[in-house]
C-alpha cells in the first residue's frame, strides 16, 4: 500500500505542476485548495499561495528548465506528507488527478488546428498482481527496461 501512495503522490505532483502553466491553473488551485481544506485545513491557505508562487516561477522571466522538475519534487513530498498523515486523502487525490488530466486533455483538444477537438484516446486500464519475487512492468505506450546486474 505504501508504494501505491508513493506513486499517487508522484502522479499528483507531476499533474499539478504540468497544469500550473496552462489555462486550467485556476482549477488546479481550487481543487488542491479544496483537498487541503478537507484534510489539513490549517495549511490550505499556504498551499494555495504556494501554487500561485509555483506558477509565477514557471512562467516568470527567470524561468529555468530545472524549475519544473524541482517544483514537481517539492509537490511530491507535500502530497506524500498529506497521505502519510491522512491516508483517507488518497481517494480525493486520485479524483483530483483524474479531473486535472481530463482538463488537460480537453485543453489540448481545443488547441487543435481548425478548432476541431481531437477524439480522446481510448481508456486503458491496467491491473497486475505479483507474488513472491515477481516483477511487473506496465506501460500505456513506450517502455524501455534495462537491467544492470
């Protein structure tokens, strides 16, 4: 279960940071703020302010290519801390990621040439179960696995 929460925190951080530089950023602030108001209300205002600051960093004149990965790492830690103190936040965080991902897809569809929307890709659901020393690798598209022994 711990690994799943770590993956969820990383996915949420990536999705949130990628969304900050788009037209959906107000939605990001509202959704993340709502998450914190429900699970850690004493930190909600600070979290919303930090999202605004992160957006300024990404879009500011002094933006650097490392800013995105640095902000993603910081938000990954923040989401992991939230999940560690309140595991019930996992469901809400999963819903937040789904909503933001849908918003990003919709925004990408609006920016197609000719104003036509691109059809969304078919939904792919992957499930796996491993026992013992088994390893599972799943990808929705390209994957390269290199094992160094």
